[in-house]
């Protein structure tokens, strides 16, 4: 991968930096998308919730610049890892943090993964991105040791580990302690004071809602509502569509290619394997939820007989054990992707890495999330079936069977072409010929900062 660490030379038209989609309530004649890329099919469930959705336009300019990585006091990252036995009320998280956040080597079968690719597969936890991004940034060729030459400043705070430790405990004080301490430390730094955080970014390895507590009795920490965070760009595995400072990046999967050859070999493998199952679903029902949609999907799966396979994630450890789901996804043409505990779920990316085509039931599960990483045309790589139609009797099997084999092959090729952008390479410098998920995220951040700087100059 050729990294552009110098200043940008190509022009950037600041007014195109953000495209605004204004969506209003269902039935309102003003329910329109102010962007030609979105046709009337984009209305759906988006029109049932009034919100602003920002999409960064990467058609102009080229990402470039140098990044300064703060050397934070150990309490904000290193000590959290060292105390990994105490990060969760359900037991040690130490194995999750091995190998720079990749976790331990995956226990896979040669029937699903070629043996010479075993070294590229790990039991990676879905919340491990903070370590992955930190380690990559430390080894990145665009890292600078001189903050005076930096375009961007990376804050390697393991906020997800710090907050996750206390999410299920009463009281809000502990959930906010590390975050408050970090902001106090940053306010003492020259480069933070110079820009008020506008050229700073961090990775938070959990969903945005874990950091958006507005009242003491509510869920999560309040980090993103704290004074000082309003200007900081945050990379998260799920963004808040109302907040332009949130950027969604792919959940870590278990595939971490060591080189471009690993990607090409895996593409060839999943392109040619037999897929006897029409669709599959990996998940667990939510009995506590009224009208649980997952139960509807499982019922349709059972009714489809041998055309559908399911994995019960109450039994299998789907969150960080790819062996539980990989074989099922690889044998399937499509994989059902309802919302998880929030609107997104890691299974989206496990599914696509396996070469299966995701079927979404909420547009916010992917289309309003991963704008930097996924293809711009949702129909080129996925199927959308409104959940309300499914509840009213629409047959998933019938919808999927109606797609031509030519269309299915084209969608799979789009996914395989996008594959490097969805995964995190094992090499410290990424891949040579493609941008992986980290590269795409960093390029997007640098592009955003350059556009913002240019917009201020042109005022």
C-alpha cells in the first residue's frame, strides 16, 4: 500500500464535504432524500424517524498527512490491558487482548479454511478494535514523532475497555472516571488547546450508545456528552446518525490477512465453494422482547426446510468464535441480518467475509452506518426486505428465489471486490495493493481534516 503522508496537492471543494439527507416522518409530503444517489426506495423506515444523516463525500481530493500518536499515561490503555482479568463481570478478557487485539489463533477445520491460511485466522472479539487501531497507528509510515508536523492527532484511549468494565454495575461514577481523567489530561496539552480537539480523533471499540448516557440511571457512560468531545472525530463500530462526528467502521472479524496473497487465495476459495443452502441465520431469540423479530426469522427458516440453516448463539459463542458460524455462512447464498442489541451486529461482516450476501431488515443496520467502507449502491451487495413486510407474511425464501443467478453472482463479486475494506490486516503496514478497513478509516479522517481546514481558509 502506497501511503500518502505529504500535504494534499489536488483541490478540495469544501461545499461538497458533507451531503445532507433530510428525512421526515412517514406520510409527510416532505419525506425526501436531498441526494440524487438515494431514490424513493431509500424512504422506508428512515421516514419513520426524523433525523439528519451525514455522508462524507470522498469524490474530491486525496487523503494525506502525518499523524501524531499521543503517549498517554498508562492508566488510559496499558493498565487496562494488564488488568484484563477484571474487565468483565463474566470472567477474564485476557485471551481477547492477545496478539494486539486479534486474540488467540482460531481453531478451524480444513474443510472451511485452506490449511495454509490458518495463520490468518484468529478468535477475535467484536470489541477489540481499540487495540487493533492503536497497534497499527504505532507502526504506520505516516506517523510522526513531531507534533508540529502533524495533520491529525490520534488519542489511543481504550475507552471501550474502561467503560465496558462498569456497564452492568450500578452508579455512574466509575463509568465516567477514566473519560473525565482523559479530558482533564488533554486540556493540558498544547496541541489540543490550539484546535480545541478539531484535528483529534480516537477509536472507541464499542457502539456509540455505550457512551451516550444522558441521565445517571440510564445505560452506559456519558463520554460523548462531556464538554470537549463535541469537536473530536470518533471511530466506532456503530455510529449515531444524528452526530456527524461519529464515523462507523467495520467490526473486527476473525480474518486478518498477512499479505495480499492471503486475500486473493481466500477470494478464490469462497468464490468456488458449493453453496447448497439458500439462506442462513446466526443469532438467538430475545424472549424478553415483545414481538421478537428474530423468532419470526427462525420460524421462516424452519419452514424453509433444507433451504435454510441456523446457528443458535445462545449455545455457540458467535461474538468471537468464527468456527461457530463460518461454515454455515460459507454454505449459504444469503445470510439474514436483523438488528442486534443495537441496530448493527458483527455478523454482517462475518457473513460478507464468507462470501454470503447480507439480507437487511432495517436500513440503519448498514446503509446509514459504514459509508466509508461499503459500496455506495446498497443493491449491489445486499438485499433489503422491510421487517414489517416480513411480519405481515412476506416470504423471505420467495424473495431470494426471485433473484436471478446472474444477479446473485454479481452481488457476490461486489462483496469480494470490497473485501479488503472490511477486514483488518495482520501486517503493521497493512496490505500492499489494497486499503484495508484501517487504511480506509485513516484516509477518511485525514480527508475530513483537510476539507475542514480548506473550508476555514476559504471563508
